[in-house]
C-alpha cells in the first residue's frame, strides 16, 4: 500500500471521527434533523409493513428500507378461513408493491445480525446496511423442544400452521384428504402466544367444514391451559352449530401434551394418548429468531421495550414491535402489531428530529369466525400512564353471549370488513 | 369542524411552550387527532376510507361523528363493537377524532 493511500484513508477516518465529535459536542438533534434519517425495518408483516408505510407517510424524506425474506406476505389472520375451505390462499396473500409505491426500499433477504454498536444490519447475502434507527418486527419462533419428539422437521409433515403460507395449505390438504368419520386432533399452545382466539377459531372453521362435507368426523382438543380466549362465546357457538362434534379437554382433563409420535400421529399426555387422522400440534412460542440473535430478548424469549416508543430496553436505537415485544397488556395480534407500528413510527420520526415522542393511545379488536355467518369479537382501548401501556377502564370486552343471529351475522361481516381495511391500510 | 382543529392547535402550541426542555413523559397528555385516528384505520380503512363492511369516516360531518361516538359511549346508540370502543375515549378525544375525520377528503 502506498503512503499516499494510507494517508488518504487516515485522513478520511480522522474526518469521520472529527465529524462525530462535532455532532456530539454541538446540539445533536439539530445536526441529525438536517440529514436524511435512515431507518431499517426488519419484517414485512403486520408490524413491519405498517411501520415502513407510516414512516414514509409521516416523513417522506426518510430513507426507509424494509427487509423481508418472502416475495409476498401470507397473513395469519383469516388463514383459518383457508384451512376451513372458505377462502383460497390467494385471499390472504399480500403484495409489497404498495409499499414500493410509497417509496419504501423493499429488500428480499434475511437479516443474519443486527449490530447495535455499529448501527448496522447484516444480510445473508453479506451486505450491510447502516441505520440511524431500526424497527424489528420479527413475529414468533417456536419452542419445539418443549414437547418430546417435536421438531421443525416434524412440522413439515405435521403442520402447526401458526405461520401462514405453505403450512396453511398443507393442513388444508390433509383435512381434504381425511375420510368422513376421521378425527382432527389439535393442541393449542401454552400462554403467551400469537393470536389468543386463533385456536378457537380454527376449531370452529374445521368443524364448519366437517359439518358440511364430513359430518361423521370428530375434533379432539388437548389444551394445556384451563381457560382460553372467548371461551364462553366459542362454546356457546359450538353447542349451537356443531353439537357433539368437539371434545375439548382442558389442563385438568388431562389436556397437557408431553410427547408426540409423528409416525403414529399420536399425542401423549400424563395419563393417556390420543391418535388423530390429522394432527395439528401448535408449539409454545418465543420472539422471532433474529431478536434472540441480536440479543434483544429476555430470559423468557420475548423483547422488553419502552412502552412509549417501543425502543428496546436492552439496545438503544433498536425498536421492537408486534408479537415479539413485551407489550402487555396488549395481546399478540395483527391489529395490535399494526397499531403499535404507527405509534413506534411516530416516535422514531420525532426522535430522529430530536423531538419528544407523543403519548400513545390505541385500540385492538380481534374478530373470530365461529362459522361463515357467525362472528364474535373482543376489544380494548389502551392508553399510556406511569410508563406503561394501560387498559382504559370501562372500555372493551367481549361480544354479548346470547346475542341474536343478526348480531352474529353482522360481526361476521365486520370480521371480513376488518381484514379488507387493515390489509389495505398496511400493504396498500 | 374548523373550531376543533384550531382548538387542537392552540392546545398543542401551549403544551409545546410549557414542556420545552422537560422530559418526554411530560409531553401532551392527550394524543393528537391524527394519532388517535390512526388506530381506527384498521377497521375503517386508511384515513377513514373503508374497504369493507365498516362505514367510511373520511369527510363525514364532524358533528355527526361526535353524536355517534357519544351515543355509543353512553349506550343511547346500540352497535356491535363500537359501544365497547367508544367507552375508551374522553369528550376531548372524541372531538379531536371528529375533527380529524371531517377534515379528510371523501
């Protein structure tokens, strides 16, 4: 290396260091506000895509890169309608063209590392991208090891279908191939998990399919929990629409699965074993893999955050939203992830300008279908007090039990209305 | 609905002066109409332009939006989920929401 080259490089390094020192020495916010803020969003789901979209809406001058390995996004919400044969997979497949049209740089790659100190992400292609702030929305990963015999490999033939896409189609295919009079065996996960009313809705829409096409079939549920979301409403609906079809075994009814044998399609509990023609074992969950790799998780496997800005309490300048984050008392739902993303995007825009982030206020509504014409919901409004997201007293709650058919029908219509509006809002 | 908008601006400006230089937790106690409305879009569509069964709110009369939300909150009006949602908002927040949606293009 020639002397000239060395000196030029050293000069550049010195200039860089001097630049940084000046920025720190002077009023940092005004210096940053003058530059073009760079935000990297990891994940193109309900949280990530909303964050990328709204960052550009709030500040079109921002340089926003969203990294998502898949070319399209298949949503977990409404995936039970695909499993139950009410919709085709194309109905729940979202394109990223709307985000590109907004000016988001959509990169289809996998993030292999987030370096909080260097403020850069590394992609599997080897490329690195610098960020001023990073928003991580990695969804969930599975704790297969919690049940003996379970593995990612087994899920290839015995789908959990708790991430939508090929898993959803595989479970649908297995149900279609199942003979009339067969048994669908499903085991919901322990708390906390993505989409608390999801297992109840899946049981409902499989029952709806059986009622119409395979009426001699049965559903057996092995639930490690004593209670589940919207339990009263689901059980009311099941008694009315699918009498005698669903055998629901809670924790105290020997519902805790300890072991699985994939070849025998059998789940083993403390005192017994149950075999199904189609088995849907949904594993216990934790934050998506990249969160753990980047050191953003606590010892339970979820990401602790400042609940006003969603900035990680472990690594500065990195925010975590959606299922992966500890956003209690909000549920791990697509609606929650999306509404959190808007609050987080607002906070990121403010913080890049050196301004104070705003006060969060948001809502969540989770619709579930018990049949195509029978919808139920749970809702809550959330505020922010004493450093925490709080439920607004007196707000929220469940659809009433004993409601009229027309009330249920209206909520079923609203369930689909919700899906259409939120997907338009997020992916455009 | 102009009056709500100017009312909101006055509050924000006032708080901005009052909290300048203080910690972020001391910033505006009430979220802005835009921030409040953002969460509504998940059902009522982007900026209140609904795609599905829920009514669009963009460009609707502000007084009508206020009347409906207060009716759902008090229980005088019976909806499905809106009674449960409206109970989570103060009169000031309802006015800010009405101000936001009424000011959007239809």
